[in-house]
């Protein structure tokens, strides 16, 4: 079997068809006046391969019939699609006209509407509101911390991880966000559904079970304090196996002297997540599931006692089944393996 070797020492078999993107690159470079040696240098292909696909491109042009084609195709060559994808990934906040300007610098002339079509219909991009966390995550410091996590996390037995975090609940988490209103009527929640009551939940979970949780009323700015977290930890460590590793986010309360002293005294290994990285913690998806179930209960906060409301929250915690936890954890494993 005869093989050829490209300039980059990539071995390929005679007769192998180049991928469409590389073929299109050869056609475009040739049309723009690049010589065969220049194309060889840019594509790392042999002289025979470059000449072959230049000839194929010339032949295809000669075979085209004159006049309007029966079917107008909106297919864009893969080279342009790949460029738009690369530019968009580099900066998700870049405007379409900015993408168009960059493409013009690369001698690619394309309309803004066509760029928009390629991004949405071909590449699957969707406009989404960027959060404060997403913006801060783009900084070099945070990116380096996330990279360090990804490079080192699988040195541990991740099946022994126990994830711990807090979540806050107020009237917005007990009410549906959308309702049916007559035209001209202001879309507002009923007065009985709007309340100043609020609650906080501290919870720990592994990849298949809720290990422990603690709920209390945090109305009037009476939020969770380091003492509450220490009490929760004291109860939690009694439920852990010796090989378990606690995964904590970078909240200030998790760095308090009381918390660190307890973990060191009890010999509990722990790891902090990188900053601005809730997407690396599966417990965040559990909180979202709990709040989604709460909204379906039609609770009027001012009509029910604290004990009844806490009972509702406990019921929704019980709805986070093992298969949901496993799916959420697997999702985070994938996030750890490659940034997104």
C-alpha cells in the first residue's frame, strides 16, 4: 500500500478524499491568487494534492450551467462557518457588525443577516442574558483557577465527593413566574403571594443522595451566620465516611476560622471550588429543582406558619430523587473535563 507524507509528516493513504473544509480552503486561496507553494505552506499538503484539488475546483466551475439554477442553495462553505464559530467563541458578546468587520479583514464578504442565520440555524447559537458571574468568569485570573481545577480534580476519587452549599428562598421562589392575564391588566402577583418572609437552606449531597440539610427563617436580615454553618457541619461530619471529601464554594462563611478549625480538628478533607464557578457544583441544579417544585404548590406565605412552609421545602427536597442527583453530577463531570 502506497502512502504519502504531507509537509507536517501526516501520513495519509493514496486516494483518500480531503474533508470539505480543507478543499474549500484550497479553492479560496487559489481564487485569491495564492501560488501552489504558498497554499502548500498554509495547508501543510503535498504539491500533488494541492494541484489535484485546484484542478477539481476549476473543473467544477466549468461544468456549471449558465443561467439561474433551478434551486437556490443557501449553503455556505465550511471555511466561513468555521471562521464565524471561532470569532463567536472568542468573545460571546461580539456584535454581528463586529464579526462582519473581522471577516472583511480576512477577505470574506458576507451580510449581517447571513452571519445571523449561520450563528442560529447552522451553529446553534442563542441570545441569552449574561449574568454577573458569567462576565467575571471571563477574566484571566478566574479562567486560570478553573483550568487548575479541571487539571487536578480527577486525581481524586470523585465518587467520594460530598457537595455543600446554601440557598436562599423568598416569595419569588414560591410563586410561578408566568400567569394568564387579560389584555390591559398589569401582570402582578396576588397580594397574599407577596411576603417579606424568607428562608435559607444549607444542604449536603453526594452523587446519589441528600446527605443532610438544615432550614431556618431568615426574615428581617437575620441570615445564616458562621455559627449556623458550624452547627450544620458538626452534624454532617458524623454522617461522613472517612474517605469522603467535602466540596465547598468560595463563600466568605466557608473560610471562617470556626469552619476551618472544625474541619481540621475532625480530619475532614475538603476542597474549595474555583471562584465564580457554580456550574462546577451539582448541588446548584438540585436547588433549582427544589425551587421549581415549590412554585407548583401555590403557597400563600402569609397564610401559613413557619413550620408549614419549612415542611413544604422539606417535601420538595424529598422530590430530588437519586437518578436526578446522578444526572446532575454527570453533567458537572463533563464541565470539569472541558471548559464551556
